[in-house]
């Protein structure tokens, strides 16, 4: 039985100890405004390798380096184009990661062997205090096992990683709840790699140009070389272990009747529909506004996943721009069972 490290309240003393652990090459999970990260000293290849081991993540999946301020961009990126400065000035600290050409000294372990590096200044007091106290860049993927749901509370991290992490800083529930928007500025035109809380329109307004859209993994666009693909953008990701399916509201009652007739135990994630719970169906209601829905989504999926049900049904959210990040994550969570 795996022993679970208990989260500790992220006060000044705990943050100082966490920074010491990072300096020793150890792993520290910490809160950000998006999701909890599993951090290691980004300049230490052995420490970075420990992240991949703890997560069970393939080594070619690049990590985002978290930095304490905009100036630190120059420590990691070999060139910092105007567009990067514009975005950082407008959105940092915040839920936006920027991909830039890496400096030669940035370990390839961090970048999954690529010549680019992902950078982000998170908007969370604990993350920022930790980065400041540590004094360097912290490589941190989401603190979940590979292909599982990202943690949005400290308790999710201990459930998920057991004692594979040396310390878990508890900074409460994450406000954004889905991973950062990722924008690739290493090519000739800016490309959105992962939708998030900061929208395509917000970025286009700052850059005054239209963004190229995400590539589907395994199908690089003609103008893109194999090295610039985003390995983390695979179809199955963020998935619960219980089979999960999306279903439009108007088809839900019939679908539920069918599943109940088959004797299935159902978890239902709704935001609009009012469906009564019975012995066979557990219902969780999410907020009707996209940002609030996003904030609670992963905790709700995790709660349903822990009940060992036969199926999770998800009421299909609106297919509109404010819901892009939510729809992207739900596509991935249900990719195996459509
Ligand atoms: O909100 C977030 O970004 C959270 C918190 C902890 O900051 N982190 C996070 O990390 O979501 P992770 O590793 O779960 O996802 C980062 C994604 C990877 O899937 C990878 O595809 C992409 O960022 N990425 C990182 N560096 C890249 C690079 N050099 N080129 C292309 N994609 C990159
Ligand atoms: Mg992740």
C-alpha cells in the first residue's frame, strides 16, 4: 500500500522548506491559479527526471518552466520577441504559457528533447513566494499521474502521487481549474497549442494578428516540422478511469433510461438539467457560467470517478467560444468512449 504524503499549510516557514527541498533536487507539489504543479529545479536534469518517474510520463513530453517575473524570460529563452513581451506584460502573472526558442543551457530533459521551452509566471501567492524564495526556474507539469485528471486541490495530489513527492504545499482550491492557455511563439506565426482561461480573442487583441490553431497530435501541418509538435496535445488526456461520455441535454433522459434498464450505475455531471438522484444515479451540478464550471470541473470528475460507477454521463456544454477550454478538456476526458 502506497503511503500518502500529507499536504501542509503553505505558510512562510513551509515555503522556505519547500525551496530548500527544490535546491536539493527533490520534488515539491504547489498550488497555482490553474491546477497544482509537481515542481523540480528546472536547471537540474536529475531532479527533472524524477518528475517523469513520479508521473509515469514519457520523457518526450516537455515541461513548463515557472518563473518569478518577466525578466526571467531572458534566463531561459534565447530570443524574446516583442510578441512575448506584449503577452507577458498583459497577462502575467497569469494562466498563459509561452513557448520560445530555448537557450543552449536549458536541459533537454525539461523540453522533452525540443529546442523550445515553455515559460509561465503563475498568478498564485504561494507559487510566486516559492519561486522567489527558490530563486530559479521551477519545471512543473500538473501534479497528476500521466493521462489522469489534473489536481485542483492539495488532497487530489496526495491521492494521486502518494509518497512519490517530497512535500505538498496546500494553498486551497485553484481558482481557474483548467490548465493554462499555451501559445507557441517559436515559429513564424503565433499558434495556440492549448486553449485555456485566457482566450484566443484576448491574445489576438494584444498581438493584433490571427492565431494559428492547435495541431492534432500525430498529424503535423505541412509547414510544421516534426520537432515543433506538442506531444502533450494527444487525444486521450485528463481522463477519468470510469468510462465517460458526453450527451446533449435533450438526449440525456432517454440515455439514462437505457443505462438504468441495463442495470448500470451512473454518475451524471449536469449544469442545466435537473435530474433526480436515485439509488442508481449520482448527480453532480456544475455552475452555468463557463469560468465557474471550469473551476469545479476536475474536482467533480474526480469525485464521480472515485465512486466506482459503471459510466459517467456529461451533459454537453454549449459549443461556444467561452466554453472552448472546457470543451477541449471534455473531448479528451471522453475520447475513449464516444
Ligand atoms: O496550467 C498549467 O500550465 C499547469 C500548471 C502547473 O502551471 N501545468 C501544466 O503542465 O499543465 P503539463 O505538463 O501538464 O502540460 C504542459 C503542456 C505539455 O502537455 C506540453 O505539450 C506543453 O505544455 N509544452 C511544454 N513545453 C512545450 C514546448 N517546448 N513545446 C510544445 N509544447 C510544450
Ligand atoms: Mg498535465
